[in-house]
C-alpha cells in the first residue's frame, strides 16, 4: 500500500500579532567545537557550543504588506522573545533575525520570517 500526496494546506503560524500561512519551512542547527592541540600532536575538543536553531518560515500573510512590515519591524527591535507553534512542535525563546515581504497586488503578501530558537519541545494541547 502506498500513500499519494497531491496537496497540503498551509499551516498557520502565529508570530506575535501576525498569522503567516506557512507554505515552506526550514530548520538549521549547528554545534561549534573548539579544539586545542595535544602534546602528542593530536587535537582535543575543549569546548562545545550549541548555537540556536535557525528557523525559516515562508508563506502568505493576508492583508496589506504595511501591517506585516510594521509588526515585524517592531518585534525585531524589542528585547523580548517569542514562542512559536508549528504543527506539533513548540519553539521557545525565539528571536526574529530577519524578514522579507513582497506585495504583488493580491489580497495577501508573500512573506518570509527567519527566527533563532532557544529550544523546542512537543506542543502541549
């Protein structure tokens, strides 16, 4: 038995006061290691730094681009963090790293938001 997928509905993602209907999602995680030389000529890992997970949400926001732009600009300039729910995952301690918006004259704008997440866990219902 096989499953055939022909379409998928956009996933609504709340980012502060904005709802982005996510059509594309990307997560990137990196751990940095600091190595020091040993007396025997090898290397030893002396420090490990887990960097925040970079999340990219792409999709549509209904309404005018000005509303999205002003809300994202305000949230980018604040010290606070956000919790973002995507499907069954909750990303915590998120900071907005960047955003873009393109208004093509429709009743929605194409948008992309890049966040840095402090952690993730299954979403509690």
